């Protein structure tokens, strides 16, 4: 028995149980819990400093989700044989938890905070990522760290028309919709997921269904918090205050800032310079000798700027760049921009631009996934790059960060739903989006450019996909709100919601929502979804002007592919001893040949940039696997000359006897000077010995038969 354990249980509708325990492990952390479901066990810990660092006016929080290989009875690969940097999958789960937890901290709490969630034991029937948010919130609940929780996360999936909470991996394979949803007792806070062109109403129904389960999780956490005696949280004071300075700044600067934002300048640099000039003028007017707290000038100025920009939209329904609330920025796009790429596109919307490529590879280019709980291969992957120059900044390139991984994953989810089946598409596909300009919604630009690049490459996608980022500015006191289509970077920063929606003409393929205020009314959410639909369809009409459907032909330099199935017993013949045969074919033809056993048969993929090369390889393979047929004619090569005839290789690895009587219609006394080793001749298979399986060939039956000469009297 574990000592001093306090536990609470959550029963799911299907009888499965989630158990939250605290008191036994990691007791030096501010808060620690173990969450169990089946054999899956997550340890979540949270530690927060008592005081904030000097000059910090935000919450410096890190969330790390990691899966131990021992949890699944595995040893890590590589030379070190130990867990290293977080995988992309672990980073994505860390981001989901961070996005759900961060909004519930008090706005004035600025102490360094670290949340660590570790999968200690795995279960093949339990997806642990759906428990990570619950574990993090429970760890906070049993600590004295101030937060406005609890919250929880669940996965909701639609399977055979029914909504299911936290489905098993097997169930999830047949899901038409999958969402990770986070929320508190009152509100939905975060959504991330994908669907098979689902409707807006289906999504709202799923969110409401998930929220009911989340409420139950939150209630259990409150009971756990009371049992531990952590209902009272620590006192803190992390923000300096200078009321006189704030009043002075607001009275002197609000109208000036409002005047600038009300000019509705489309150019963000010009708008930023004018706002910055107001701040500079104020600081210079103060001089060096003043009684105010200088460190608060920046935060107070940002607060006043935010208030002015929000009021412009709430009170006058005007936006910073002059657009209507549902108006999309100007769009232009081109395809086939990069002549050497297999597929390429440029998509520009306002001051956001993506150059995206589509590269087609073979099975050998598949991405290998070797994680603690997930292993296998990816045939489709998308990489998103966000260099500093895209926002006019100097930024050292240290490889993709968490933001790049998250944005790339969202775009990948959006596009994978329209890819052709594996039977229709033999290629490994890599999409790369390089953001060259950014002023809001670069991940959605990636979706649009990626869709165009796929079609430019000739990939027969089911339908083009477009995406849009929605925003919202709201006032809880007055109840006023404005939903904004295609938000700017500034609107994202100043607003209360970032809701990205992607889809085809038929429906939604992926979504991602983050709220910066407590909650969102379902009616407002539904309004945002339908406004997003209108925006998506507008963008779709724009990109259709560039390219509305996949190109019929691949580019000349794109590798061609040919698939064929052969009997399982002939796999060895194609490969040859030690791979000799297949290596020889690849060397001679220049084609790439991949052979594997699938469904008790041999599957062969032939790839080549040259059609002649591919046809030569296919011909060689067909020659090996083809079965001799009586009556068929073959081009054979003389292997050996014997007194009674010649042995001719008429198919790869198959020799037949061409008897001396079957060479010519004329009678031959011997084989001298008739045929030469290595000589190519046409022969016909005339018989197969039923007992020995030996092949009998004839050459004379392919030659004109001499006319019989009449006997002279």
C-alpha cells in the first residue's frame, strides 16, 4: 500500500475509470498527481517560484509532456539509448496543455512556473494525450499556486454516427471526427482537431458533448482540492502599480492613439511607427527627472493601445486596416512558380505570404516514427518554416521551434483529409511552407498554398482546401462583441480569440481554437463558425481562379511510378540471391524498385524520372514473374549447343530445348554452323512435359513452310 494517498475517481459512461491520486510521489513539488486509466499512468508535477523576476509582466510558464520508453517496454534507439529532446508528438501535446492552462492563471501572476507531465506506464487501449490536461490541472489543484481552475481535456470522436469520449486507438481508426477539447466548469477554452468534411453544426454538437464530460472532471478535481486542503492559495504581489502615471498616460495618450488606429492604415509598419512615435514623444516630454515608475511606461502604454484598438472595433465596428468585420484581405496566387519542384505555389493574402513546395518520393522516403507509444511510418508530412525576415526581424535560425511544429501540424491535418488513398497514390509526399511575409494567419496561408502545390504536382486530391483565422473582441461588462474574419497579427494580439478553421466546399477538415478570456458562448461560437465558412468559400473562389483541380499530367521531371502485384512465391525470384537480381535491374535501368509482402502477395513499386528507364525495369520484372504459356512466342538467347539441338533461355531463368528437328523445315544432319551461343532467335513454346516440367521450343513453326516440289515423271 502507498502511504498517505488521497484519490478520487471519474467514471466514464462506458464503465471505464480515471483515477487521480496524490500524496505518494514527488512530494517536494508544489503539486503532484498520478492519473491512471487502465494500465496507463501519468505523473504530473507543478512548481512555481514565490516571487516574479524583476521587470517581468507576463506569465513565464513552460509545459513539457514526455513519454518514457520504459512505459511501453521499449529501449530508445540511437547511440545514446536514452530519451532525448521532445519529439514532435510530445511537443504538440505540450502545446495543447499550455494553451488550455495558460488562460486560467490570474493576469497579474508572473512567477516562473513549470509543469511536467510524464507517461510512466502505457496501455495499448488508452491514448494518454487526452489525460494530460486533466493531470496538469489536478496538479495545480493540489498545490497552493493561484489559478482560476480547474479545467480538463477530453478527446471526443464521432464513430458510426455516435459521439464517444476518450475512444480507444482501435475505435479512433473509424472516426469521422476527432477533437481534443479543453474547458472549465463554465466555458470551452481550447479546441484542436480534424474531421472528414464535417458541418459546423456537427462541430458545435461535439463541443457541447465534450463540455458536459469536462464539467464532471472539474467537479472531481474540486473535491480532490478540498480533500487535500489546498482551497486557499498563496498570496502574491507581482505587479508594481503607479496609479498617477496610468491616469496621466491615459488622459494624455488615449485620444492620440485612438486617432491613429481610427485612420485604419493597411500597412502594419506605418501603423506601428505612428503608435511608437506617440510613446516616444511622451517619454521625451517626461524628461529624465520625474517621480513616476519608469518600468511601467511600456506596460501601461500597451494597455492603453489595446483599449483604444478594441474600442474602435466594439463601438464603431471598424478594424485597424479599414476592412469590414467579415472582409478578407486581397489575395493573389500562382502555381508552378519554382520550375524544378514537383509542385509549387505562392499564396499571398494581405501582408501574409507562403511559398510552398510539394515533393514526391518513394517508399524509402517515408518518415520513420519511433516513439515510446507510437511507431510506424508517415507517407505524408508537412514542414512549416517561419524565418525572422518574414516580420522584418533579426532572428537566429536555430531550427523549428514549438510554434513551427504546431502550425505545421495544423496544416498537415487540414490537407491529409483530401489526399487520395494509398492504392491511388504510390508516392511519399512532403509539403514545405516557407513563410516570406507574416501579418496574421500564416498557418492558414500554408493550407491554401499547400492545396495549390498538391494540385500543381498532379496529386489527385478529393477537393481543394482553404483556411481562415477568426478573431473576436468582446466586453463582458456591456455584452458587446465583434467577430473578425482573417485577423491581422495585431488583432490576434489585441483580441480575445484565435480560431482557425480549414475545409473544402463540403465541410471542415481541421480546426484550432484558443481563447484568451474565460470562455465563449455557444451561440457566438456558432456565429464564428458560419462566418468562417463564408470566408473559406471566398478564399476558395479566389484560389480556383489560379487552379481549380489537380493537373492531369505530372511534370516531366517528376518521378513516375508503377505498381504491380506478383504471387508471393515469386518475390525471391525478383530479389535474387543476396539481392543480386533486383540490384542488377536497378543498375542497368536506373530505376528504383521496392518490393514488399502485402496481404500474402508481393507488391512491387517501380520509380524513375525517365519513362524509358521505368519501362525497361518493368519489362525485366515481368520477364521474371511471367509464367510460360504454350503457344506464346518469345525472343530467346542461345545458351548451349548440343549435338541434338540447343538450349535457349526464352524467359529470365527459364531454358527450353530447341531440338535439331525444330530449327528449320529442312533436315539438319548436325548442329555445326547452325546457331551460335549468345545468338538471339525467335522461338515458340510448343509443349511442357507434364512429368518433368521441361519446355519444348520450336523455331521452324515461325518460319515459312517450303512448298512441296512435284515429282518429275
